C-alpha cells in the first residue's frame, strides 16, 4: 500500500503525540519525505518501525474506510484510579502459567485483562468474565463491545469539545441512551482534572474541569482494538461475589479491590456510591477462601496493612513496589510497598 500519511495521521496511528513523531522523524527512526514543504510518511515505513519496536500482535483495523494491517495492542480506554499499568512487569512472575477461564471482578480500567489479552494468554479461553459495580464503567465496556463505530461517531461529533463550559454542561447531563452515556463517561475522563473517575455520595461524577491543552478525547484506533478484544468476553455489572457462581476449578481470578487506606488521612477515591470499608474487605477474604476451596487460582492486590495481612495470613503474601505521584513524607517519595496475595 502506498498511502502517504501526515504527521497527525501517524500520531493517531501510533497513539503518540505529534511532538514524539516529530522527534522520531528528526532522529531518522521513521523515514519521512518532504512533499510541497509538508512532511509525509509512507505507511509501510511506519509499520516497519512498529514491527521493529515489537508493539504487539497483528490485527486488522478499519479506519477511515481503509483497511490497514496494523499491530494493535488494546489498552485501557479510561484512566482509572488504582490502575495497575505500572505494576504489570512486577506482576508477570505471579500470573499462573496455566489456567482455564479468566475472571476479573473489580475490572476498573482493565490493565490486567488487556495485558493478558495482548500477550496471548487468554487465547482459546472458553470464558472470560469482567465484572465491576460501577454502572457507567460497565456500560462503556458493553457499548464498545456492541458497536464501537457508533460510539466513535458520537465522540467525534461536534458536541464533545474541550471547553470549560461544555465540560460542566455535559457533566450535569444524565443521558438515557447507552451510547450517549458511554460517550459522556469517556469524554469526562479525558477532559476532567487528573483524568480520574470519582463520584459523590449520590453517585454523581464530581471531578472538576482539567483545562488540558489537547486531550485525545476519541482514540478510535484503541477503541477498535478494545472492541475486538472484548468480543469473547462477558461483561457484567454487579458485586464481586458474582464470581462465586461463575468460577470453576482451575479458573484464574484476579481481584483488585479498592485498597484498604494506609491511614485515616489517605486520600479517598470513590468509584461508586457504596464505600468499600473493612466489612467489604472481610467479605472479600471469605470469597477468596471459598474460591480457594473450589480449586481456583487466585491473585489479589491490596495495600500493605496489618489488617490485610491478618485476613490472608494462611496464604502466600508477596511484596511489590508502586510509584506514588503524591506523598508528603520525603522518605516515602518514590516507591511504596503493596501486597500481592496468592493461593498458589
Ligand atoms: C482498584 S480499582 C480496579 C483497578 C483496575 N485493576 C485497573 O487496572 O484499572 C477497583 C474497582 O472496583 C470496583 N468496585 C468497588 N466496589 C466493588 C464491588 N463491591 N464489587 C465489584 N466491583 C467493585 C470499582 O468500581 C473499581 O473499578
């Protein structure tokens, strides 16, 4: 294919900023031609760079009516508080080598699901269940699975622009249509302060406007990849204990609940209107033990507190280090200890 791409096309195609593409071209990493004083890239050269950089498996994406052979990794489409993206390398050694089905009952942004999917670890699995008790989040997953093109069309429409006035208008709306609701959630996540999802006690999204210069509100390429990753997945709204009815022997269950706060002043992030306190942590440990008896392989992330250690004292407890963006103690800046609890 001889398609010539602009710097904007390449940035979108590679999911990186125009500045980064510019730097790669300047350093000669991606060959570029000048045509009528404009930079133009050949698709096959961009693909060659992608391949050399091992950016993932080959898939076919239909963008702007052109079928492009592109290496696609499906990545979390929302920034989510407590997202596990930065811990995946440390988690690698803890994921079971062999398992039957996969269940993730606190899916959030889905960093672990997408990681396992991109690395071919969910290939051939009969069943994959993603569960969360945040209704808006689950609606996004369902809509992306069902008709991603329709969602992209809505997000790319004139409504979703990055101005303060539009942000607060859209934040105050409660659309009934499921596609409009998903578009609203994605838009708010991309344009709000710090890109986080947080609701008040009435369940209303309450994060202020972020005022970012040029947020990518609709990352079509990733949404298409996510949609394709979800085709074999059951997406369920509800409490984590739903997994008790779904799991079978040898299934792998990854639990990433809201963490037990390290102290009373720890910043609190509410994903849903129902808080996740000690009572829920105890209930979760009971579900963990039940699944253990059923012969499932279970991995659970949580903070390093004596309370959590006591709940899982009969299981294997490993330590990982997470980077913390904000930490008032100078000694605590950098990395903070977290736990991974395993029954295998
Ligand atoms: C720490 S986050 C998960 C983050 C996720 N692992 C990621 O990488 O983005 C916890 C998730 O649990 C969900 N949640 C809270 N209470 C729940 C419950 N009782 N049952 C199921 N999900 C719940 C929240 O909506 C949130 O998405």
